[in-house]
């Protein structure tokens, strides 16, 4: 007890000496604080100004803290982005491999759709075609011996619509392409799922016409139109809207559609077989009876 008493007295003495040295500063800060408080609470105007300045200062500090946190988390975000890029690259590679397999298939064996297994793809090659007539046709080197029959859909290896098989021999088939005034098929606006009818008027070899589009669909330039048919998957692309207009009664739109497939440079094609075709045909027959 005798040892600690002089030590505590010494500490208190030094504390008092320190306060004596800075008491003027402490007194000034105290008076300044009281003055600022009186000013801040004197009128509603000063209260609002002080509150606004305080809020701005707090916002700046908070923003600086958030920026610091974001900067510190950049390595983690970069890592996540790198993983996502790798996943996308793998998906693209798988798609490219599937397209190459479909395009360069050498035998007559149909290829099963990896997404919808009810569809089979029969690789075929164009023997001859026309594109300068009102009723154009394409001849391909696959026929009944290869499992081809009428009404099968025909697309490009990148799933762009070409037409429909209309006649078959043992080794060859005739395809009616979109560039035929007799050809008609259903379409669907990908953006909003509104349906339409597609046909060719016999004018431009690069465009078809989409009609009976609901006025609520509000079609716009650039919208993609896919196929609506039981003969092929619904992700088969017909083309993109170039221009559109309301009819005279303002009840429906018609649109000019740029064809996705290059109809004058067709080589390798895929003939689509729906495994459920017989079931669908029998079902429709019962309805028609």
C-alpha cells in the first residue's frame, strides 16, 4: 500500500499539470461546442442547413466506404466472372461441335436432337434448286430408302427454316422452299409469343410476309420470328421483322420479314423427322371425322 500511494499521487499530479497546460484549449472547445449547438437550434432554417450538411457529409463518407469495399472485392468478382466466361465458352464449344456433327455427317443415320429427343435430323445435300420463279423447288439426295417422307420439315444446320418435303422417290426428295407462292407456315414472335402466318408474295428473294399479327403484339423492327409447326422444333428461325404496319381496319399487323437462311446458297441441309408424327396424324384424323 505504501508503494502504490506515491505512484498514484505522482500520476494525479502529472494529470493536473497536463490539464493546466491545455485547459484554455479545452475551455475554447467547450465554448465553441455550446455556441454551435445554440446556433444550430436557434431557428428551423439553421436546423435544416445543419442537417443537410451533415447528411451530405455522411453520404460522402458512406460512398467512400462503399467504394473501398467494392475495390477490395474486385479479385473475388473477377474470379466469378472468369468462371462464368469459362462456362459460356464450354456451352459455345458444345454447340459448335453439335453443328459440325450435323453438317458433316457422312452416313444416312438420323441424328437425335440433344434438347428434344422426339425430333430426328436426317443430313441431306442439295442436288439442284431454283430461286427465280414464283414456284421454286429444291431437290436433295435423300429419299424413302433413307426414311424420308412427305411433310417433313427442312432446315439449315444452324436451325434456319428452308421449307417442307413435298415429294419423294427412293433416293431423292423434292422440297418446297419458302420462296414458293404456295408455301405457308405458322410463325411466332419470340419476344411476346404472338403467332402469325408466313407466306411469300413472289417479289423479293430475301423477304417473306407475316400477316394476322395481333394489334396487341406491337411488332418492331429486329424482332425474331420462329416456326410454329409440329414438323420441327419451335427454335427454328424464320427471320427478323424489317417493317410492319396496321391494316385498314386497325385490327392486325402485317410485317415484312427478312429470311434468315440464304436461300440461294444452300448446300448441306437437315430434314427433320417428328417421331410423334403418326400419333399426331391419327389424332387429327379423329377430329376431322
